[in-house]
C-alpha cells in the first residue's frame, strides 16, 4: 500500500542532507564540544556554525541563540526563566487560550508558584486581539507569551503588533515559533520579540533538539543547573549531532522557505476546495487567509474524528485530530473549543498538514477515499442517534 503522510505538524522526516551532516558527529567527530583538545575543537566549530545558521533563520545574532532539547524545553525555559528572574518586578503573565501545552502547562505550574496568568480568548478564526493584550497589561505584568502560528488550526497571530505593545510597556515578549519557523518570515527585531522557541523535528531536523532565542539584556534564570554550557542558560553537554542537524535544517529552510510555502499553500488550497465541493456540511477551522501554508483543519459534522483518522489510516493516509500530544485523550481540542465550536463538532475535526514531499496525487488519493468514509460514519452516527431516541422514549427496545 502507498502510504501518504499528512501529519507534518506532528513531526517531519529528517532530510537526507540533514542526516548526512549529522553522521560524522556520531562517528569520528564524537568529541565533547567543551573539551579543549583537538577532538573537542572538532565538535565546537560546527556547534557555532549551527548557531549562526539558526540565528539567520530568525534574523537574530548568534550569541542570542541557545540550544535545548526541543520546543517543549525552549518554551519552559523562556517562560519559567523570565518569570523567576523578574519576580521582583511583578508576577503577572499574559498568554492565550490556544497555546501549545508546553506553554499552557508551564503557565499553570507558575500559577501554583504564586504567579497570576491571564489566558486571553481568541475570535472564531483563532486570532488574539492586540487591544486585549494592551488592556490586560498592568504594572505587575512581566511577560507576554503568544504563539506565532497555531499547530492545530494554523492561524497566524499578529505578533509584531503584540510585540510592539509589550515593548512599549516594558514587558518581555515570548513567541512559540515551532510551527512557523521555516514557513513564515521571522525577524526578531522587527517583530519586537525578546524570546522565541523553535524545534528541530518540525523543520526536517532531528527530534530531541531545539533552540531558544533570548534577546541580550533579557533577565532569565536557568532551569537546568550544571556546567557552564550554552552561555550558562542551559547546562548539559551539547547534543552535537542534533545541533548540527538543526543548523543544517535551519539553513535549508531559510534558503527554500518561499518556494516551499508556495508549494504547501497550493496543496492545502486544492484539498480545501475539493473538500468543500464534494462533501456537505463541513467547516474549515482557522483563519481563511492568515494561516500556515500547509495546515488545513476541518470539522465533518456528525462523523466522529477518531474514526475518520482510523479509517484513513486503513487506506494508508496519516492525518491527526489536532495536537499529537493530546490525541488519544478523547477530550475535545482546547483550541477548537476556544474558537467557539461546540464540543460535539470539535470531536469531528481532522487536521491535514502538508510537507515538502507531498504532491497533488496525494490530494487525489485522499479525495478518492474520504467522501465515502464520511458518508459511512455519518450513517452510523445517525443510526446511533435514532437508537438513543428510541431508548430515551421508552419504546421499541427491550432490556
Ligand atoms: C511540537 C510543538 C511544540 C513542542 O516541540 P517538541 O520539540 O516536540 O518538544 C511546541 N509548540 C508547538 C506549537 C509545537 O507544534
């Protein structure tokens, strides 16, 4: 069976060029980048090159980029690091209701530690209103954390406007750019970003490596204590192969970003158009235009989402119900609920996320199977509703 992968927001394959770049660092160039002998130096220079490559993708200076174990650690470090370091100035944090759990759960943890967190609502397209940010900032606010682009629905936030407001009020601004890095232009200076998170495996690099941008002058407390690695921001021997892989992936993403975005947009729009033409009663979630190139989230009224995913999987097509971290929990997505979807409709939602190797043929294949699957699941759920009505009325069913 031909397998089609449409879940690139969950993770991406490592590009061959990236794997090639990493291999020597598992073999002969295994030295500890902190060692002063030749083995160590053979690992140090490539780590610094990777830092420059990651910095270039973000419009940052290399000295402000620090490697971590991934997007989750970068979010934790940025949020907790700023919170603890700035406790003397205030204890109020502003974020949104549709952040990734790495941000939401970091904020919830800080609430237990005595911080106060405002979770801003979003409109029905998933947008945060910058005026809400301005209104919510008080002289106790120390941090605003609003993601660049959402992993479930793809909505792109007005980070530049939000960043400007935070800067004017002397509040640090963090953005989770794990989904946008390599897909959207990022300029930390022009966008007033003080802290930013990226992850290797979301941009065709390896899993278990990420980076956090921290603007010079931003007070931060390290969350992992140990040796003097990564400018004393993040202790632990550098993951040299991973870092080199992330650097290579960032370099390629920087060079190819525009062509890649165009390719992803075409495929997304093709699938969206065909779904709307060929299946009744569906709803596209997320902003119609301010959306990640390859992300399409659709609710298929009365067709259960998990069943849709499993049925597509049987045909070799991999999609997801939103966030990979929460699937299987059977809870409706917090992002879709924040858009105002009722929980039942939220449960019928599927996320298609395209990647660089997808083709129009993949869209054709989805459309060959999906209308049938939706029709079958809808017929099943209609039957269930009918049976429940019969049971509820006390007629027709014994026992
Ligand atoms: C995947 C993801 C993360 C977590 O990154 P990991 O490297 O998997 O820890 C954080 N934020 C967003 C928006 C993501 O999509």
